[in-house]
C-alpha cells in the first residue's frame, strides 16, 4: 500500500495481492472484464473526439452526450489530433448505454474511503478502481484500448470533471516519457516555469494571477514534463481550482467557475472551454522550477535554492505514478533539477507582483541561455 497526497493506493501489481484479502479478486476482475470486452467494443457511441496531449493522440468515444459534456470540456484546448498507430482509444459508458457492465460494477463494493485507489497492474491488462467502485477503468495494452465505466455519467464526481482520466493519463503518457507532476505551469514567449507547493501554499492563486495578467497558462495543479532535447512542460487540462473564499480576488475569471453541485469541502473549479478571455497554452520550454510559499510581505520575490532542495520538492510528484512507472519518473525529475535553476517563490499580498516577478525571471533566464533551444511555446 502506497501513501501519497492523502491517497491510499491499494496495489495489486504483477499478480501479487498486497491489499485485498482474497487472492482471487484480481483474477475475478480480469475474468469479468474479458467476458464483456467484445460487448463493450461493439457498443454504439453517440460521438467521438480526438486530442493531442504532449504529442500523443487520444481518441475518446462517448456512450452518450452527457458523458461527453462531463469529460471533454477539460480537454477542449487539445482538440485536433487523429487516431494513429500508438494512440489510445477510450470508450466511456455507464449503465444507460452499457447495461451489462453492472456485472463488473456490482463486484466493486470495496472497503475504504472516497480517495482510495485499487490497482491491478499487469503487462497486458490494467484496472484502476476509484471512489469505492464508482469509477472503473480497464486498459488492454495489446490493443491500446481502454474503458471507463461508471454507474451514471450524470453523477461523475465534481472534482473528476476538473481532471478526468488523470490516473490513466499518468500511466499511458508515462510510457511515452511524459511524466505527470503536481504543479502549476505558466510562462510567455520566452518559456515557462513549474510552480510546486503543498495544499494552501498559494500555487493555484499564483497561477491564476499570472493568467489574469496575460501570461501563458498551462496548468494550476497537474501537468506533464518531458526532457527530449531539453525540458518542456505540457498541458493536460484547460481547468483550474481555487478556494471559494479567494474567488473575489479574480472577478474577471468568475464566468469560468463551475459552482453547481460543488461539495462544501472542494475548491471551486474553473473550466475555460467556454471562456474566450482565457487561452490555455499547450506547451512551452521550461526555464526554472519554483516552490510557492506564502510570506508576510507585500511584494512577491524569488530566492535561489539548491538542486537538492528542488529535487525533494519535485519528487513528491512520484506519489502520483504507479509503481511500474516511478523509477522512470524519478530519473526524469533528477535530470530536470540538474538542468534548471530553482527558486522559492515568496508570495506577497500584492497579487499583481507575482506575474511581474515571473516575467523578470523568464527574461533573465532567456538572457543567460541566449536564444534558447529554438522551439517556441505552443
């Protein structure tokens, strides 16, 4: 059992049962899914959408339009790819469009809390079960085809709509050397920065302040990093989250806030697909790593830190990766902190000073690197 970010991950990896009392549970899930797999593949879909995420094609096929509305909006800025060899196809169904999946969902009444994740990770087939069996994902790696099954698409949890398919994206894209990090990402034509920080450290507020000030915005909570020829950050979702008590600080962003059916304990979610004032960046080259900390000062400033301290911060994101992917993610994060300067972003009460500090840093790092790597932000 792995602990991270307040989540318990019940791992059943490589056939070894580490969390479930019955050694037959994983085999039972596999048998149930295999018996329904051809049924799921043959089901009609009401619509489909194609996306390009960090250079990889994602093809979503929706069982009904309610499912499309719940999931596709978060990927709106990444539309345009076409299915190709190596792309991932995801079939999204509930009991209205695929009534026989009750055979699977009926077996998933698992112990644990809302944030528990149950995992079966095998070379040919992977299962992810979340929220006490209310979200079930199966991936057949032989065909690069996945299924997301829920009892009712209309009752998708509020916070899932801000980051749909996150665990599946993390694992699939990790196989393509694009690694999920729990960080915000903002920038401009000169490149961008990653902003790390624990809950309440001001990460989302800093990112939304930058968006509000006209800087490029790729994420406020989760994004992807890759190394390739040089470090890059890639957006996954055109969303953001903010504590309800802070909404008044960003009146221009309020039209993008999704407040209907928000649980009291959750932040307000922004989905920017229908908000023309916001343009979410797909990617940009990375120039620095920042660690957000709220101070008692007025203006935001920067303080240089060592690569070792930055490494401790960045590696907290390894908790979001499944066991089979963690060593590869760790290697990427190690190279990342060796190539990029790192700073504490000392957040002041003057929100306008935060984007100013980041702009100055990007200008400085570009001057130090010359003309950079020749590739432009997208």
